[in-house]
C-alpha cells in the first residue's frame, strides 16, 4: 500500500503573529490605563495636600494678623477700668469666690473674698481716703455700739500686711461679725486706713476674709477659722458662679 502524505495544521501560521500583536495591544492598553489611574490619583493627592497646606497657611496667617491687630490695639489704646475688670473676672473664674457679711451694731454690710492664703479679716476703714479704698464700703467704728479697739498678745494695735500684688495697713478692732442670718460672733479684724491703688481700686469686693490657719493671723483671737471651729464641729461655705457665695 502506498503511504498517504501528512496533512498540514489547520491553524495557519499567519495567525500566530496576529495573536501576539493582540496580546501586546492589550498589555499596552492595560499599562496605559494604570498609568492614567496613577496620574489621576497623584493629581488628587497633590491637590488635597495643596489644599491642606493652603488652609494651614491661611490659619497661621490669620492668627498672625489678629495677633498683630491685638498688639497694635494694646499699644495704641488703653483699656478702661471696666474692661480690665471684665478680663480679670475671666481669669479668676472658679478660682475666687466672695460673699456677704456684716460688722457692727447696727450691721454694716461688706462683700469679702474668701481667701485661704491669708489669716485675717480686713475691711476698709471710714478714715481711708486713698484711691484703693474709694470704691468700697468702709467700716465706721464710731457708728457701731459694739466696736472696740484691741491689741494682740504682743501689745500691737496696728499692722501692715504685704500681699503678692499690694499692701494694706490699719488698726485692730473687735466687733460683732455676722455671716448669713443666724451665725454671729465677736471677731477681731483689721480696719485698713491705707490700701494700695493696685489692685484694690479695681477689685469687685470690699475686703478679705482670711480662712488660713492661725499661723497666718496677726495674733491670738484674730483667726476666723478658729472662731468658727469654737462654735461648730463642722462648717462649710457654699460657692456659686451666679450669685454671691
């Protein structure tokens, strides 16, 4: 029998280059798409970063502008006493409290700050004519039937006290002190005839009720905490942001 000739492959050889070209085109298209996506992502990222930097720069510029304006305002104009007091009140918010009390018979009302850093009761005296006393209520010993001049155990009848921001001086007195409606007792205190202009001219209270221990007082019998302790085993102060404490 005669051998039959082998048949050629049904897939022509010309189709192989075509397939290769198609794969290359697809690959280039894919790479091009990725490149475009990367470019878009970079543009977005760069734009976001630029926007963020712009906002930060604007904030810093605004802060510098307002600071400069504030500096010019401070340098060019002096604040009124009322405005300074408002600013001071913002600083002492919830760190300083004051309330009402009275001295004498009949009672002479005073607004005092409760100060745990000192140990004496100090109010302006009616004889004080300096600017530090001017805006405040003053104690008039002659108008009280229960007032008396006193001395401490050292025989001293007056004293000068220096605070961190000012100074006062005055004589020692004893008179009826009332806190609230029912708590009254005889107390020794200082009626100041001199008070420095700063800070006393602008403070929103008349005097100082020292609630520190007796080591900070002018002598025996001058400590309000001891006076209160001798009348009650426990006592407290109500403090408020709205009204007097």
